[in-house]
C-alpha cells in the first residue's frame, strides 16, 4: 500500500525530543454509573492508571544470535527505542520453556526461560536495564492450561491413581451407543466410548482428547497438547499462585493473564447449545457458555489480586477479556476493585469499522459505566489481524491509523500498544498452506490462515531482514513493506505515523487534561465527526479532540460554555490534514480523516 500523504503541525516539539520520567499523579474520587463518588483516592496514583503498555512478541522483536528468532537480549538492545517512544511498561508474551506447539502458550516449566530466548541471567539484565529507563516488565501468565510435556501432566496421565490425576480434567466419556450422543461426538469414538459431551476446542475438533494409557478423556479448551488445569483443586491454585510469587520476587511488575475467562467448565458437563451452521474448521457452531466466563473465575481473580498486592510497587494484573458488554467488563474489576486492575476493553478497539456512533457509545460507556475504574483500550494484539487492515480503506490508511492512535492515547484510559502498530505494520498472511507456521492456520486453511500475518518480524530499517536478524531465513518472512515502513525512516520524518505516536504519548504524559481529565462527549449528534473534551481537573486549559471519520471535508461548530470553556478559539497541539495552528470554535473545518487536538480555556 502506498503511504498516505502526511502532514503534522506539532506544538511544543520538545514533547517529542525530551521524554522525561512520568510524574506522580493524583486523581479525584471516581464517580459511579449512578453519579456518586465510590472511593476517594489519596496520595499518588498507581503508575498503571494512565500508563502506556507495549506488547512484545519476543520471537519477532529482535534477534541477536542469528538464528532467525528474536530473543531477550534483542529486547534489551532495543530499550532505547522503547524509552524514546515513551512507553511505561512492556508485556512479554511467554518466554518459558515450551515445546512451542502454540509458540509458548504451551508451558512445560513455569519457573525457567526457554533457551530459544536466552537465560535467566538475560532476563535479569533486561529487568535491570529496563528499570534504569523507567520501563516496567510484565510477564504473560498462562493459568488455564499447561503443555502436555509439563511434569504435572506427565504425572497426571501416568495412572488414574496418581496424586496429580485430579490436577487436570479427566472423564470416562459415555457409551458410543447412548441415545443422546451426537454425530460430532461419534467422530471421536475410542473403545466403544465417546467424549462426555459436544464441547469443541477453540482451535477445532472435540475439546476432549483420548488417552490410551489410562483409557480416559482429558479436557483441552485449546490444542490437545494444552490440557486444562483443574482449578477446582486447591492444590492447583496454590501451585499457580506460587509460580506468580516466583516472578514477583524476581521483580516483574505484574502479569497479563491469558485466557482467564476459560478457567472453569460446567461441573455437570452439559452440552453446549447449537447455533446452526459450521465454523472455519467444519465443526457445528455452538455456544461456549458451559466453558467460558463461569462465576468461579472471580474467586480466583480475588485470590490472585491478594498475591500481587502482597508485593510493593503497585504490581498490576492485566486481563485478556473479550467481554460481551460493559457490564461484563465491570465484573472483571470486582467488587470495590479487588480483582483485575486492568481488564482489556476490546469493545472499543475491535469495533472494526469507522462508525462514529459506535465509538462514541463505547468510549462513553467506558467513562461512565465502569464505576470510575480506569479502562484499558487496545486495538492490536498477537491474535488478531492488525488494525491497519481492519480499519483501513486502502487509500487513507495512514490517516485512519492516526485516528485510531488518537483515540487510544487521548481518552481517559490506560493504553496497550502492539509492536509495529506505531509504524503502520500490516497483516501479512501466508500465501500457501506450506508457509504456515501457526498450527491454527494449518487446521483452518484456507478459511482461517492462522495468526502468522500479525506476528511478522519488527521492521527496524530498510536493510536485509529489516534489521531484525542476520539469519539467512527468519522464523516468519519479513513483509515487503519493510523497505518504506520501518523505524529508521519514520524517525527522520516529522510527519510520520511513528512521530504522531511519540507526540501523542508525550502530550499525554505532560498535559494534565490528557493525563487525568474527565472525558466529556461534545457535539454528540454528529454522525461524521467524533469529538470529546478532556476537562482539566486543575482548572487549567482543557483539551478538545476532534476526528473526521469520513473521506469528505466536514465542518463542526463547538459551543463549550456548558463545559466551562469561555474562549472562542482553540490552540492546536497536534493536527493533520491542514486544520491550522489556531481555529475558531464556531467553525472548525476538518479535511478528510483529519484529527485536531487543541487546547481550550
């Protein structure tokens, strides 16, 4: 895709060039959905409340030993870049020993480092050098399942009487000729028996795997090589909490919790409801209400929070949560906020279309219906096609990417970025099944090509392999786009997407309205322009954000006296498309897909 013609007016260039450590912040008492203060906060706010998190997929970030796979020393080598970008914390996807069936999400040892990525000493160095740059490190904690090569599971499957048998979910199944057995279950018949119900794996096929050694089935929400732990067993809970304590003692700032909504299954093993049709794997489409978001999960989250809170430094729990609505998202914070500090709010970032009314509603809900809790917005991650492709129109892609970045970084939320998002990396799926690395793509080809496309190597410069590796062949091919889309070229272009991100992050850090101001929707009936005001809590200048979601010029008139704004003009802090350095609020002209971030008093 050809780059969109870019133009940025930057006010206060020092925001880009000098990114000092984030100051301590104080917040007013949060307000509940009913309009009353729920808990007055005193003293400095926890660092994570308005932080910028950066997800790193270690395999694809930087290779330092020439094997074509990224490593821990590569991340350490690139800390200067992360510091210049202005991020507060990085989240590392799993770096534990693993057979790599699911590229690290099948863990065989929770308290070690996979040699593919380096050593424990390498991690210690990364933690120390990141700390020196005021960047915290979060580990990915996979609670739902282990690898089938984990010693716990090896013991569990050794015999029905093994002490660790109940650490996983085992079942005898049912007779194949039972009257309620479905055709789907019969596909998996062994020794005259079939799985106990019609549950399907998220990665295709039955969620039950036959074990010939002990003649029983074990449950796996994901791949068969990822057996689910039995979280109803207190020994399992303590073992996993001890794993968390191990890493907290090493100095990690907290955890991103993987697949937390799948920790428990219906104890009665009742069938899922059929929805009609088939999925990408050719299996019957069905509900997941028996396997997902069971209420017992919340007790585990409360206990995990107690573990994290027992360590100093405001350690944090970030949760993977694809919730259906804001009420479900609110439940992840827990009563009095005693569960997750930051469940991911994917309802904003995964609307997947430029719909002003949808964005307005979702952002409003996050501001007003979460009982004052800080939302965590995210547009990209390692499991979904990149936002550039999900939102772009093929012509104005970069301008649209700047709109998404603006929403991510100017709303009252913590922000989660994904490596390469800030330079406009694109989804590059495999062209043939033979090229696929992700087992999900091999199973679902060609309808589901897997997740390789959003996991390609970071594009650092225009040299061979985009500066990612000196290897003859990298674990995934470097996309052809690296010749023009890379960090080096964008760092030297003031109007690049990368510098747009840097400026927004710096403004967010140093501008008190963007740092901690209330988010108020304005001009809320406009179907084409999304506008909101970040009201300065200290009485200084507030910030108006306006974004044209269309390919046509739009004119907007703002009347902000009801919000305490007396001035008739706004001073531009950041804009693209030629909005101007100063604008009259009664008539703001926004070119196609233009963004305006401006101070108002």
